[in-house]
C-alpha cells in the first residue's frame, strides 16, 4: 500500500505574489533582553525570507500574530487570513525558537518547522515556504532540511478506511520553496536528493504501517524485491527450502512456528566503474510480527509488534535510495524476514540451533528472536565480503529504557559507532554509543552450546547490551561494524510531531544513506 506523495519544487518569485493557498514564514521568539537591544517591541521577530510579506502588512504582521497567540516556539503554527493583502489567502507563521546569533537556524530546527507547518496545512493543495535560507556555505544543508521536512511532514498513511472521512483533510499536494535563484544547479541537486531520500523514508513508513496480516514474510519479500528490481538493483530471495538447505538455522528456527515461511532478501548495488573499492553491507531485522513465540509477550500493546520489521524496512528502502543517488561505493542489503508465532512447530527455550556461521546457540527465550535471524544475515554478509557493516533493528526494549523513544543505541567498532553518531546528528536521527562489556559476554557462556542467546543471570538488565554482545559473535574480525538499536525511534505511537507522523518513522533510513555517502566520499 502506497501513501500519497507530495511534490516539491523551487521558485524565485516574490513570496507575496505567489499564487498558492498558503505562504509560510518563520518567526523567532524574542527575549526581553533582545527586545531592549533591538529596540523592537513585542515578543516575535520575523525570520529572513518574510520581508515582502511583512511590508504588505505595513509592519503590523508580528503584532497581529502575537495577538493570535504566536510565541515563536519551535514548531508552533499560527494561521492568519490575508484578506487580499497578498496573493495567498493565508499566511502560516511557524516558530523557529530564539533567533540564532549571526546564523540561520540549524538544519534540524528548519526540518522540524517545515514538517510541522506542512502537516498543519493539510487540506491546502499548493503551499509555498519562505523560510530563512543562508546565502553562504550552509545554504545547501538548510535547503535540504527544509525540503526533507516539508515532504516528510506531508506524509499520511493511506490506511484501510472503507468510507470517506469528512473531517480528514488530504495532505498538501505541492510544496514550493522560495529561493534566490530557482535555476541554481546546487539547489536543484538538493531538491532531487531530498525527493529520492524522502521517497525511501516514506516507502519504509508504508511497509511498517501496513497491517501485519497483509505483510507476512513472503509478501514482504515480494514487495521489497519488486521495488528493488524496478530501481535496478540486483535481487536474490531465499525461500524456506533454500534457507534450510543453506544452513540458515537462526532464520529457520524463528520462522518455523508460522504458516507463513521465512525469507532472506539480498539486494545489490554495484557502482559504475567499481566505485572507490570499498564495500558496505546493510542488515535489517524483518520480524513481520512478534508474539514472542513460546515466551509469549503480554497482550497489551502487542499490536505495535507489526513494527518489528522496521529495520528491514529501513534497509530495503535505503537500498532504493542508493540506486537513485548512485554513490561511488558498492552496497549490499540483507533483509532476514520471519514471523515469530507460537504453535506446535515453534522453536522452544532449551533448543540448540546450529547457525549459518556454524556456531551453536542455546535458546533461553524465544522472544529474543531478532538476534537469531540477524546473526545468520550478518554471517552471510561477512562471508560475501564487506569492509563496513551497518545493522539496524528494533532489537530490545532495553534500548527504550536506556535512551528513550527518540535516541537509538549504537554498539560495535568504536570508530564506526562515532561515525553513526555523527551521521545521526547531521540527519536529525540521534544515536548514542553504548559499551559491550566483557561481563555481559561471560554470562552468555552456555553449558551445552557455544553461546546462550541471552544472559540468564542478568535477566533483562543491560538487555540492549546483551543483544549487541550476541551479534558481535557473528561478525568476522576484519569487518568494522555497528549495530543500531531503533526499538524506540523506529515507531512513534504518540501524536504527530515535527516531521514524524503517528506510526512508522522511517528511522534510520537517512542515517544509513549519510553513512553510505560518507564511505563513498572518505572511505
């Protein structure tokens, strides 16, 4: 199921003269000290880009917005009827927070503001953004942020309603971004990139939001494979017979409890001319629904376990964007998929599973299933050959306990963890490096196998770290790797905020793409 897509283009027409349904401007909050210094009364300051709009209102725009309750707080949206003062019938002022000294707002502020205001203007067909864009070296990053935020904020999952919803306003169809020169090649390139990247994020969101009865492993594999072939990627899909014959014990074990059999999808991008010689592997967890298996989860909130394939959705979608962006580095995606169900054929606590790598794992908790399918995919990626391996998954509730709903946990090779952290800061998808303590690994020694699936002595303490320690066992020593736990940020159960809608977020598609481009540029 595909959600509606918003288009975005650049214009260099005076914003006051644009024939649109609404024109968006930015406003800053102003402290008393700033007001005393500037000599400007009131609590608001207009951001750059709104000059012609302010002139049309004879300098009374901020005063009027303040009377309507505007404070300039980040993401706040106040709408004002123009009554013919300018061409657009509505001015929408979006808060950007305090005015930064000597610089434009940081990209994430712009990204969230653009997302908030475009979502708030749902029902309008055509909207223009006259937000502050610097004219220096920071201009491309600012434009990228505005474009991404607008397109992400417009997202709405198509859903399954059988009757029209009178109160449901359609997403904005077209967004125009006001810039000094709409033909500038750098600006046009940023729009093209934002369109490709956001298209991938929205595809990831659609897959996560799809009802789990419609996206079981075979259907998910088909959806990813079809999209990948259309994008020009190489595609290999291993069905249950091929997985069993190939010795993918972890994937088979988790998937054997469901009547919908497991899959492993491999997607390959080969750059023209061989690229820079480096190879990147992306691995994503694809548990299309997680009941916990025999170690069954509590019923409350289990419906959100349709999102347990958010890692695979992110990797599959990121590969589609890689095909469009064409970085000069080889990239391969691995998406292990299974449905973790309780039945007479389910794997059990106490089972010993021979993994793809040859290691034998003692199962202590069938709800720690993600690491089982990821271990097989990681081992396959290392066998195929790679220099860098980035794996992402909604792996542990411990990530949410430790870092909350918006910050991913990252574990692995320290240098690569720092690169993930830097990429997260650049994209607005924060991640925080976590340790892999030796005592956690010692507690996973098994009496009967090479390693236990969890640390029974710690129970759920340090659960995020247990997941990382387990996965480390399946990465070969010559591969730099990072495990990105997105149990919190992969799915947003609250009300829409910034450029996040309710449901799948698409995290960490943009981080993965930033990392791929970083490796392409810097090795």
